[in-house]
C-alpha cells in the first residue's frame, strides 16, 4: 500500500507549521517543515559570507548536508551535523531563506530530498510549492492563509512574548515583502493549485484551524 501525503502551502505566518505539526501528531503522520530546509541553506550562506553570491551558493550545495531528526520533542534540523533548530529562526535567516529560495539549483536539491522523505511514510509537508511541484499527486492539498494584518498581529504577539523589541508596522511590511518575493519569483512561486482546499485562518484560533485542517484530511482519506 502506498503512503498518504498531505500538502500544506501558504504564505509566511499563516500558521502552517504549528497547525500542520498538531494535525500530524493527532493523525500519526510525520510532519515535514520544508521551510526549515531553505533556512538551513540560508544559514550556511550567511555564515560563509556568500549570501549575495548565487554562484558560490550553488557551488557549495554539495558541502551542505541537511538532516531532519524526529523525537518526542519535535523536529531537529541538523546542518552538517550541528543542531541549528533554533539558529534558523533568526530574522536574518528568514530573509536569507527567501533569497536562497529563488535559486533553481537550491530548489532542485531540496525538492529531491523532500520527495524521498514522502516515500518513507504518511506525511504532512508544508511549504510554498508542495502541491504544485514537490508532491503534485498528494492525496490532500490545503492552501492555508490569513490576511497580512492577522499574520503581523500574531508574529508581533509571539515576539513580544519572547521579550523582543519590535514594531507592528515593520513586521507587517516584512510579511508583505516576503509574500511578494515568494509569489513573484520565477522558480516555483507560491501558488494555490486549483485542487487545493482554501483555509483562511484570519478569524480562526489555533484549535479551530487544527480542527478545520484535520476535518478536510479525514474527509478526503476516509
Ligand atoms: O515557511 P518558512 O518561513 O520557514 O520558509 C522560509 C523561506 O523559504 C520562505 O521565504 C519561503 C521559502 N520556502 C520555499 O520557497 N519553498 C518551500 N517549500 C518552503 C519555504
């Protein structure tokens, strides 16, 4: 019997990761955060001072080894053996990830890894191009989104809770810029495929979002 794949795409900050993670846990699926893989490549580029140098990033791809480990506590991302789970969440890495994600060769490498992962079990994979490129035959496709205002508010709250200095207007501008970058790039832009179910979480809380997504999956896979 083949394994079941669920594709969850959408813009930054819509709650894809947290919702997908919770749904995966509840259904016994493996959650795969593809954004973390782009972030790991970006972190490598930042540390080697080659962020602006497309050719050197491409040339370094064979030196970049990314592993994802799963445990009770969730997912750990390893970059050449080092645990970078927290380091890849820095704002500078978010920006860097959006930049390296436009490089076709980077995408090719990561997409191949992602397809291999989906062959090994039932997965919920989240990203920007999962339904359109990585897993076009996924059993369930979901496009999870929320208004830029709602996403900025959530991010602001998150950062404030961590004690970070931040401004709501700057966060919103960042979100809009990243959306633009992700949906206007030439390589696998963020798109909602025709067969994807739209879930707008602007007016849903976390639990409601999880229930909505879980319901769509359960209905589709019976
Ligand atoms: O979901 P995230 O914020 O962790 O993603 C980081 C960046 O990587 C984001 O700018 C978009 C890009 N990305 C992508 O191009 N394709 C994916 N499948 C996942 C993320």
